[in-house]
C-alpha cells in the first residue's frame, strides 16, 4: 500500500540525548515536511524539503536537524538543544498533481523523561 | 507573514449543520485545506479549494472561500457523532526558500451531542 510511515510510534528520551524520528514515503512525492503538535495546539512547521539534498527551515527549526539523502526518506533529529521536545511529531508529503495535497503519517509521540 | 486562526471549540447536536470558520492573512495563498484529526492520529485530508474558487461541495461538506475577507469556512451537513474531532484549516503559499509551505490553524474541536 502507498503511504507515509513514521517510526517509532512512541519514543522516550532522556534529557541530553539526541533522537531520530523516521519518515518514509512510497508515494513518489517530491516534497516532505515535519510538523510539531503540542496538546491543544495547532501544527507548527519545523523543516521542509522540496527535493533531495535540499531543505528549508520552518517556523520552529531551532534544536532540530534533518537530512534528505533519498526522495523516500526525511528523518528528523531532535537534538539536546531542543528545550521542550515532548510533543507529537507529524511527517507529511505533498502531491502536486491535480492540486497541492499534503498527506500525513500517523505521527510519533516523543516524551522526555 | 502568514497566520491562520480558528475558534477553539464548537458544539452541535446530531443531525444539525456545523460551520467551522477560519481566517488567514496571506493573500498569496494558492490552495486552502480542511483536515480532520481524531485523537492520537495523524491528519486526514477532508477537502481543499483552489484560491480562485468561491465554493466547493463534496457530499456532506461545503467549503466557502471569501478571498476579499480572507475567510474560509467548512460546513458539515447532518453532523454525526463520528464527525467529532479536531478540524484544521491550512493554507499553501510559496516559501521564501522556494517550494510550497503549508501553515495550519490552531484547530477547532467539534463536539457532536446526541
């Protein structure tokens, strides 16, 4: 089945550690996105990538890093510099045929303990 | 800059119509979207509208776009308990570094009561 797969679904991190969230898509979409959602709040854009080996900062990029070595993959690293990393992280990809439509993965819950 | 705003809560009775409103600030939006999020899940695309359209209807869903007032609404006819969720509007604009940047509103929690 085509879609966007995020892993892990749940992740616990100790303070001071870096963690990497995986996002893979087999939809052949060029653009991919990472959003953060805090309880009772909307989505805030962390990073996005339009093509392989290129990405732009979103509205809250500090403390995060990404890479885009393959079209299918857009991993997000939450670094120790991120002061408040506990949140729900959503990955998405964009279809530009017949309108710009963004599709989301099921999300990853990150908790700092 | 871009900013998308929504009211936080809406409560309706089953069978009534729901209208969820959204305002945005960036007049260069190309597409506007409505997404649905159920607890603990990702976002599901409900419908979208191109910025040169005024209205789009898709079964129980009607989207109205007032570009002059930068106002977008989603009407759900015959609202059911399964429609209870958070609804997000979003706009697509060209990012400063190129490419499509999507900005989301804060979400409207729709509660459907029997």
